[in-house]
C-alpha cells in the first residue's frame, strides 16, 4: 500500500472536524429533546442551507460507522458510540410516502 493510499483510508474512517461537530450536536439534541433532529434542524444549527449538503455529511458519518440511519424514516438517526459499539436510538416517526 502506498503512503497516500494509507492516508486516504484513514481519512475515510475518521470523521472530519465538521462531521464530528455535527455528530456531537445530534447526540446533544437527542439527549435534550428525546428524539433525533431533522435534516433541516441540523442545517439550521450549522448555517447549511442545502439539505443535500447535510445529507452528504450524514451519509459520510454512516459510512464511517459513527451514525446509523433508518431508511424511509423521518428523524431516523442513531449515534453509534465508538467505545462500545452501542447506539442511542430515539423515537422516530415513519414517513408516509
């Protein structure tokens, strides 16, 4: 493996600073409100207007194993604890579409 491949592989597994901030905010929001935030709420908290941009961050966090998402579920986010492999799941509402 070339050194640049190793660096790229490490980056793929480790959340960026922005992603870590989003992940921590999701966990804090969920502990206060008893439910996970919506994509729009996450965007509003970080000054991100595009819901697609927020979704890209969430997909990256899921790919890195930091977040679990329930498909077709409104607010279907669960933060995975790196130390234990456990996740915080919060009440969700099924989408009607």
